[in-house]
C-alpha cells in the first residue's frame, strides 16, 4: 500500500511539473501532460527509487532522476513539439520542478516504504586502495652452465 502512495505522490508531482513546464512553453494537451507524467513516474520509480535510492543513496538518486526527466522530455519533446529552444527550456524547467519534488518523495519513501529484501551495501569507497606485490626474482639462467 505504501508503494501505491509513493507512486501516486510522484505522479501528482509530475502532472503539476509538466503542466507548468509544457503548458508554459507549448500548446501541450492534457494527453501530452499525462503521458509524460506516466512515463517519468514509472521510469523514475523503477530506476531511481527501487534501484539507485536503495543502493547508492539520496544524492545519486536525485541526480539520476533529474537526468532521466531532462532527457525524456528532451527526446520525446523534440519528437512531439516543433521548436528546439522551447523543448530545451521545457526540459530544464520540468526537470528542476520534479527534482525539487523528489527530495520530499525520497524522504517519504525512505521513512514509510519498507524494504522487501536485504540489499547488500554497495556504497563506493571514497579512498583509493592500491597495493603492490613484492617478490624475490629467481634467476632463470643457471650461472654454472655456460651459455
């Protein structure tokens, strides 16, 4: 049930963001806004919340969801709409609004949505760990035998 609430919150935030960004720069219909919202909600939930947020953390998930929103609006907006600069501004504005809302969604997701299974901690080590191998070299030529 908590997954459904998280998806609903993400979907409403996406509808508001795309209504502002796409309707401000384009003559976007309600079908365009709902289709963008549905795609970004499902993709960011599966990739950003289920995989990256659980394994790498909040900051990385927000970055990935910003890029996902930006690229999806850029790619699909350039197919559906005519003006290239308007697609660029619509992409940036919608990605910024959704990223701002994702901060709140991630707080809800981390606090109220339980983990289904134990995920191994895969945080990256910030320090580099180099080691060298030392060994005594053996002489492959026998010095007693003439060459």
